[in-house]
């Protein structure tokens, strides 16, 4: 299957009205995406293996042990109503790059693998890059097994329902030891690139926090204003405080997910649970931003007779990609621009263990994690050529 046929088959999977995607881990859409990948890899004679953490790998092996392998790939899961390119572009481009290498008659001197990492977005179970975190030991498997989705299903149960053994999850040093380098191609997610392809320098530190504002559920008509303990009020102040704190620290802060209990139009809520995503160029700015938002939340909660509790759900420190590999990529591509990003990636997790780099493909809309996310076909094909050139270089003796 050529490049366009791959997209033709992949694009309908998990698409919802409005044009976005809902491809959450271990759901029917995710299974279909995995089946699609397994078929495309099999068509190319690659050996497909699922590791113990739900990550898929397709290998172009060479005789002998799997050592010093070059790994590429990305993820196929999505955020709620996400775009078509975040994740899948890296996977499709990896398969297409193998086609290019074969057309050129390249004989790899070491194995080449394509990874499809599980739960990169953390959209269902809350922790981003869960598959790569488990593989590298960046998350305790006991905690991972117990992560719950909105319906209370655990990662362990969701995995088991798909035929995987949740007791086996955890670090896989042997698999990791066989990987010599990792290059993830990804759509650029802002407006940072004005040529088709760039090379990543760094990922901003970023994290997710959860606020629980607990008040007193009550009647919307009979409860006088002075008698209320309405958790929606401190929550609202916290949203505004997040914007102000982020501006003060040259950070970004987002409260994009909120669960209200009981969520009735004529009931004062008893609980507002809201999630904060904060990112900045350095760790201190992230920490200072979150501390200020927390202080504002506590102050507002106190004023309204509401309890507030803050918990950190995940944190990823600043990632500087492997300088030698980054420069090698930029040089192979004839001096491609080198740029940082505020988006998280499995490459950021892998980079603590394996020389890692990233390629970005231009996003003309500057929109991502939304249906309008876009990349021009011409730029994507330039991305495939760039990835193929980089892989050919890394696979040479
Ligand atoms: C994932 O794509 C993230 O950056 O949140
Ligand atoms: Mn994403
Ligand atoms: Mn992504
Ligand atoms: Mn991401």
C-alpha cells in the first residue's frame, strides 16, 4: 500500500461527527488502528510484536541479535476530538520511509523498528506517554495498573479485556538495551515552522494537576447566596488565576477538563474536579506558575467555605534532545531549522535512555489537538523523504 492508500484506510477509523478523532486506548477504534498497523507492517514483511506494556513494534531485522537498532514511529491514540496527524503522521511516515529505503535498495546494517506507543495522549487514563513510561520504568507498574478512566475501568482491566496480561507490565530493560537510537517524526503543533521540515531541540517541562473543590450540594432556588458553599466559584477564580500566573511566568496554563457533580442545572454542585496542564521553557517557571495558581485556589476556596485539594498527576522535566543526533539530522537534511516545542512526546520519555531526536512537519493552521489540525500532503511527503534520509544514514555500517 502506498502512502495515500495508507491514509485512505486509516482516516475513517475512530472519526466522529465534527471531523475529529476519538481513538482511546483499548477501545474498538484503538483495536482497529492496531489491526491496521499490523496489516501494513505484515504487508512489508516486518515482524510485529506487542511488548508487555501494550506498545507495538514492527521490525525489519538483520541476521543476528536485535542490537543497536534504529527505532522510529509514534502513536495512534488521540485526544478527544483530536486531529488526524498527531501521532498517525509519524506511523504512516515510518512505513512509507521503509518503502523508500527498499526502492533505493538500502541494506540496513542494523535492525530498524517502528514503534506504536500506547496511551501517548493519556486521554483515557490520565497519564500521557503511559506506554513509553512503563517501558522505561518512568512509572510504577502498580500505579499504572490502578489508573482509572472516567467510568472507573482500570488500565489493568482494560488491558486484560484485550487479552494482555496486566501483571506483566513494567520496565523492559532488554528491549530498551537493543535500541541504539530513536527518531520520532511528528506534526508540528503550533506555528513554529515556516519550512516543510524541522528538527526538535527540546521539549518544555510540563505536567498535569488535579484540583478537587468540595462544597455542599444544594437547591438552586431555596439556598440563599449567603448560605452557599458553591465549589464552582473558587474553580472559576482558579481558571482566571491560571491565565494570569502563566502570563507572569511566560508559561502556558490550561484548564480544559472539568467534571461537575452532580452536574444538574438546578443544583449547586457538591464537587468540581478540574485538571490543570502547565508548561514553560524551564522547570522553575512551571513550578512557580502552579504554586501561584494553587495559592489563588486556596484563597478563593476559603472565601466560599469550600475545601480544595491539589494532586500532581504527572510531571515531565525539560527534555534536551541528543545534541549529536540532532545535529546529524539537521546536517543530513541540509541545515533544517532546529526548534523547541511545548508538546509532549514519547521521544521525550525515551530520550532519558536512548539517543533520541525528532523531526517536525509544518502545520500551516497552527492548530493541534482539534479537528482543524492540518499538514499539506507536499510537506508530509517531504517529511517521508527526510525520515528516509535520516534512517538511511543511521542504518549505514
Ligand atoms: C500531548 O500531545 C501533549 O503534549 O499533551
Ligand atoms: Mn498530542
Ligand atoms: Mn503526538
Ligand atoms: Mn504528544
